[in-house]
C-alpha cells in the first residue's frame, strides 16, 4: 500500500509570532482527497546545562498550554539572528538561567510532533556550565532557576515532576550518548 500523500495545495489560515497554521489539501491513491492542518514553526532547541559539581541547571516556569508550572531545561526557538541551533541553545541557556559553557555538544534532534508540526527540536549538552551573569528573560517569561544532581533526573521523570516531552527526549538522547548507542560518548573536560 502506498504511504505517501501528494500535496495539491496549501492555504495560510493564521499567522502568529510563533507559528503559521496552514490547510494542506492532499491526495492519496487509495484514500482520495483530504484536508490536513499543519503548524509551520521554526526549529526549537533545548540544552542540558551541567555544572562542574554534576548538577543540572533547570528552570521552573508557567506554561499557558497546561496552565501550570513545569520543570524544564532551558529551551526555545531558533531565531533568525541565530547562526546555528547550537548558538540558539547557548543563547537560551544564558537568557533563562544566567549560566554559560564553552563545552557544548549536540545530542541529537527529534520531530516534536510530525503529525501536525513541520519542525525539529535540537538537543544539546553543556558541560561545566557556570553562572556568568543575570537572566535576560523575554518580556513574557518568568523563570526560577533550580539545580538537581544529574543522577536524580530519572527519578524526576518517573515521578512526573518533569513532564515536558522534549525535555524527556533530551535526557533520553543523553542516556543514549552515555551508553555509546549511535553517538560519541560525551566526555567531561579535564580542564
């Protein structure tokens, strides 16, 4: 059976500062013609800052979608001014936490929800993250910085204290890297 649909046309339905909603009219050889709705969004990033003491720098922040406070790692959109997803992740870490690191590696990338989103989320690890300044939040952000030992993250996920799927994905990518699966094992610097 054919899996691929052919796009016949798209129509912009709504444009916001963070995504565009489009109706995509498509045809399938067996399923016929149908409309699908796709959110076009910029790539996203998140970053796991780990201090020299082995603590993960995280943020608590209010999320409007769930109308509640979540526990997350720094993250956000790749802005047009960002030279790369890595630079965007570093910028987000500085803005949301005041921490920085010269040792940042990409852990991997995932499609946040390929059923309705067309973007990627890039995950990074920042070794030896240190506080270098103050947070520089966007006007609609309010965060509280917290630190947890890296070895407690699994417990935070299992207990439901971390529920953000992209944060869970980033820590899973870190676990794969730590076990050498398909990636170079991240090495802590000896500096």
